C-alpha cells in the first residue's frame, strides 16, 4: 500500500520504517526540516535499538522517503497514519493542538485529491476526541462524510521505547477502532502477517484501550516502588518479596514493570495519567487510586533526592538521563527531574549518558530540555571516568555496560542505586552502597 506517516518522532519514525520494510511505499511527513533531511539521508531522527539500520535499508531501497509538504504526501498515498504528539496542558488536560492542525491540513489536501482515502489516528487521545473533535474537522475541510467519502480509524500503538522495532513486528495485540468496516479493512491490511490477536472495536473503545494499558503500567510501577520502600523500612528484602509475588501467574497477571526501581516517566505514562484523571474530575468521577499514582511517583523520586542529602556531600555524579536505556528521549524523564532538583539545591553535578548529546537533540526533546534543564551543556561529562573523578556520590540510573563495569567496589564514592544493579545483592554488604527501595 501507499502510506503517509505524519510525525517522525519515536512512534512515527518506527512505524514508517517498519511498514516500509513490510513492502509498503511510505512517505514520512514532519514540520521539522531537520528530521525530514535526516530520514532522506538514511538516518533515523531518534535513538532506538535497530532503527538506524532499518531506516538506512528502507531509504536505500526506495521504500521510505520524507517531506514537509502535506499536499505532496496525501497525493501520493491511500492511507495516512497520524503520529503527532498529544502532550499535557499545564492543567493536565490533553493537548490536541497538533492533532487538530494536521487533520485540517490533511482534510484540505484530500478535498483537492478526491477519491477514497483512509485517515488513521495513531496518536494517544481520550475517548471522544476522534468522533467529537477530529471527524467534524475532517468533514469540514474534505467537504464530505466520514465513513463514506473518507475512511477514519483509530489504531493505538503499543511500542515501548528501547524495544519499539521488536514490538512492532511482535505486537501484544493489534487494536483497530473502525468508523466503518471499510476503514478497518484498510488498517488490517497494513499489518497483515504480523502475529498477535487483532481486535476490531468501536473508535472510542480503541481510544480508551491505550489509557487502560498506560494507567495500569503506571499503577504497577508505583505499587512495586511503594512496596519496596515499605519493605526497606521494615528490613525486608523487597526483591525477594516480589520474586514470590511474581511466581503467581494466575492472579497477579504479569511480571512486567513489577520490580522496585526508579520513578517512571517518559512521553506516555505521566501525561496519559494526567489527562485521564482530568477527564474523570470533569465528569465528577472519583478515581483516588489513579489520582495518586503520579503523587506516589513524585514521592519515590524525592526519596532519591533525600538519599543524596543524607550523605552530606556536595559533588554528585549522575549516570543516565534519558527515560529509557538505549534512547535519547528526555521528555518527562525522571532522571532529568532528579538532575533539575539536585542542581536547584546547589549540588555540584556532573551527568553522563552515552546516548545524549546536546548537539543531536532536536524537536520536542530539545525544547523540553531547554525548558527544564537549560544548563545541561555545562553539566554533561564526556566519559564515565570524568564523572567518577568528580563525584563523592554517584547516582546510577542506567544499565550501560560501560558504567556498570567502571563502578568501584568498597572505597570510593557513595553508590546510590536507582535501578537495582545486577550485583546489588553483593553490594549490600559494602558501606558505600545505598539501594533506593531494597
């Protein structure tokens, strides 16, 4: 099929490259000319396992190209995947500005193009957004009826940053929210041959499924971390407790995310929880558990700050900055928040993350870091050794082999473990080791 993908961030870039590798002819569309040029040069605009090689391969074969011209992309495709961002507004509500804008542009181009075209929304949005907001916009600009003159579907993604290419080809499920059967058929054809169960459901159901998943993921992480903190206070090995808990695969569902570790973050869980809680509040529905998940997460992050404060030392090193290993995504990274708090308290801070280079940050990533941690350039260290030479206290927030192999044992800086290091059990006997919740 001839596919246009709007938005070349993590979801859009991975979706475009993977669809191209499946035999589709794909054109990526983004307002950021840097991202467009990178793709056309055969380079991925994001750091992600396997994506660089995949983009190079499909661009070289002619299956993938990119443009900033909406009209050109629409004229050369029969189905469009919308993968633009839906960030949080300051009050926690869902920002639909980018969705509305791209829907208007696509609608205007479709009015000129004519013929049946299917618009597939892959961005995360609250139930009702598609039918009550985006479909009316599309119909206004197209000058026709959705489900008749233009196809409409919602196709949420279940891609985890760090493993998104593998997740695309081996999805836990495929969800198609179809306005009509013809629209659903088009989306199903896109993914033909991929494993996993396919669910064809009403559009609002598809919108809600993504929130159900992400709210539960956030809840699981918060639960494990709170339990870890309580166990630590009671002198109990939290990982031993969770080992037994996770052995129950019948009632406890899945081991995913259920390990005490650091706070969660990223571009999905925090903003989706905020928007879901905001929607519940507007509907006068009490959701005390969901409403406190982010508060619990914030308290867990604060525990790391307090561990640093208890050392009484001022020179601090932080290993890791992106919200997931193997990526350069800094949006709502708990490690960025941790760095911001420590810097704001006057600590002499040095940071090393092999995947984060200030010169390479673009788009939402760069905007976020310039807002939250504008002093990043002076804080970044080129090597692990630079941080170790500087720090009296080292916070470890990454499993980068180069970091793990360099961490000293015994004498040296205090090691504050945010991730439960592979040798955490052995390190517990060392006076300079502190686990966050174990």
